[in-house]
């Protein structure tokens, strides 16, 4: 195996399984009594691991175990769901991220694509002096990302891959990977916090008048069904789940990030990797489980396409 694929959550592994061109027998993909999911994607032999515990440490441990068990692994992909920054970019050229879009880590500004934003030293004024730089992306892996960005990705291919994934499921399960649609995508005002317990859906406890629909966000927020946009930039990584819109905005402005997750920095500290994340919420208190399966599916579909731009290693 030359590609290690880390899916932090079981639902992310389930989506990843559906993009294999060939799945290897279970007994061929084990190390020290631990079983992984192995198979072929294009020209690459890929092994998938799922973390036992979420967070940077769990991801780092899993990556090390996988590299120890499969020493030919040259690159890692961290693929799954994450929280997105609703809009980014300079005035006049602001880009909109909506639920179901995909973020791929790519160097931007002073960062190499992944940064650990909760690592540093506290200053007198109560700010964290950032010290969470991670290793940059190797040239050939970065070239694959850049080629995918400039000439490779097309919405048609993503939609086609999603259709292929659904056909591999029993008919009664296919709908779990359907695009929930723009009516289910609401961006709440940054100063309006979730009104119920953490696990209670916003539909039951939050005021819909405090949210913006996609149509209210303008043409750049519109998406046809199964036609996500891809965004390339810095991914913020931390051991803490990001549930504050105010904190999201502060970190975005300070470090030019477009996505928040909890694993990538643990992997990129020691191993070359690229992050591919489907957006299932806006990194605020309004979590949306209704988008998680679809976000995992579009991330897996994009990761598969990205691998076609990476020469065999």
C-alpha cells in the first residue's frame, strides 16, 4: 500500500469504501491483529484506517500504526467531514462555502495548508501567540493538488462518482447519500447561538428568522444538486470542536483559514498529507447531522478524483 487514507469516523469509512475500484480480502489487510480496509483506486493501492478516538493525538497514533504496518505508504489523505467558513476572500471577490461543498488543503499565505490553531503561548492580553505551523506538502503531492485545482475537477465527474457510489448500496440505503438540498442549508447570524441542548436539531429550537437561506446569500451560494464547489486553502486543526461563530471569524481573519477539523495536524506533523473535507456545518453552535453522510460522500468522491492526478508511487 502506498496511500494511507484516514477516515476519523465510521460514517466516513463507509463512504470511503464505496469509491474503491477493487476491495482486497480482509485477511490481506491486517497488522498486529488490527484490520484495515484495503483496495485499489485507479493506479494506487490504498489502505483505510478509522480512529478509535477523535482528535489530533488519535490521528497521529493511527498514522504511525499504519505506516509501521504498511511501510510503503508514501502519502496520507485525511478524508471526512468538517465545519466550513461561510465566506472568504478579498472584498469584491468573496467566495461562498455552502453545506455539501468540499475543502482541500492547499498552501495559502504564510501557512502550508494545515495549521494547529490551539498550539502556542498565552500573551498578557489574553491572545494565543500562534506556534502551530505544520510541515508543508511535498512537491509531487502539491502538484497533484494544483493540477486537480486548475484543470481536473469538474462538477459532472463528482456527480457521476456519487451516482456510482449510490448504485453500490442496496436500494433502501441509497437515499442516505442524497444531497439534502438548499432548503436544508441555513446559515445563522454569527451572534445567534443554538437555543437548545447540543443534540437537539435547530429546526426544533432555533428561530428560522435568524438564519440566511442560500438564495438570500446571493448567486455565489447557489448549487445544482450533486454539484458542489471545491475550495482550496488552509485547514485549521485542533483538539477542540469548533462551535463558536465568533471564534471562527477571529481565527479566519488571523490565519486565513477556510475550514475547521480535528485530525489533520496530528497526521501532517510527521507525515506528508492532504486534507479533503466535506462541509456539514458552519463551525458554529448550529451543528447539522443531516448533512454528514452527504458531506462524507462528496469528500470521498473528490479524494478519489484527486488520486488520479498523483502518479503511481
